C-alpha cells in the first residue's frame, strides 16, 4: 500500500494531499480508508505543498462598477455547464519581468475553459481569455459572468464583449476574495503546485509551463475537492441533459 500511495503522490508532482490520493486509489479499485492513506503519508514523510496568503492583484474601478450586481453571492455551483463562469487575473514572476494570466472557469465542472497569457494586464488580456472560452465551450443564453471589480473587467470594451455573448455581468465586492473564491482557488492551486516551485528564466518558459499545468494536469488529471474528487474534464464532458439521459 505504501508503494501505491508514493506512486500517486509522485505522479501529482508532490501536490496531492491524502484525500486526493485516496480518491486515486479508490478509482483503481484499491480498498482503504482515507485515514490509512493519511497515516502512510505521514510515515513516508510525504508532505504536499502548502498555500500562501492571498494578495489582491487588480485595482477596482469604483465608478464603473458602482451599479454592477452580484448575481453569484458566493454560490459557485451550477446545475449544468455553460451557465455560470468566473474569471480573474494573476501575475507570474520571471527573470525577464512579470507575465499575467487571465482565466475563465466554468462553475459546473471547475474546468478552465478559457485563458490568456501576456506581458501586460490591459483589458485586452481578459477579452482574449473570454473570447477563447466562447470558442471552446458552450455559453448558454443569459449565462452569468462573475469577476472582481478590477479596471479590466469594468472597461467599456470588456462589458461590450460580455453583452455580445449574451451574458450577464456580475461582480463581487472590492477587496473581498471570498466573493470570487472559485477563481482564486484555481490560482492558489496553480501558484502552490507549480509556480512557487519553479524558477522561470524567460516569459516564454513561464507561458509554456502554465499552459502545460492547465491543459496537461489541472483540467485533465487533478482531482477537485468541490467535484467529489473527480477531474474537471471528467465532469465537464460527462454531463448529459435530463431528457437525453432519460
């Protein structure tokens, strides 16, 4: 059993805690308790990476966002794909300077359905991320688009893009990270599981590594606690409308 626990821990590159490793063992048919996995990890000195404190990375445009409603109210669940999305921006340090990542996440599956990486954090960055999401996944009529009140999301060009996609804008309160917790959760995973453990010499290296994490690990392989330890792609693509399932 210890060998299998170590195998799954190493396969996750040291990111998995005992509950995710227990889910991997259960998926392969190995019967054991989560507590047994925790004890084995302690005995084998298998310690997953730990989160760092939250820091705000965008500046609010209070005037433009004054009348924007919060349609989510910290409920980041959805009954099907394509009806509720969250997004945010973060920065990644390299020896050549910062690169900035904007994401679009479907609340149903927690899948990163759109992203953009560049060396600036102008409105074009978040517009590219949302445009990429619209090209890669279904966006239902009147779907909710939720973000913080950063200037990029309150810009006229971005709000026009949201409207053109038939979406409704929603924003959390300024400086309250819990109001956009689903988006922050992804950045926490990315930073602690990959970025903080890597030194990026160039912006191109950072870009390649972040894309590899999103598409090669997070969406396709990483078990998510909010999904009952299933993988985002697994949940996203296994959805069947009730009339189809019947």
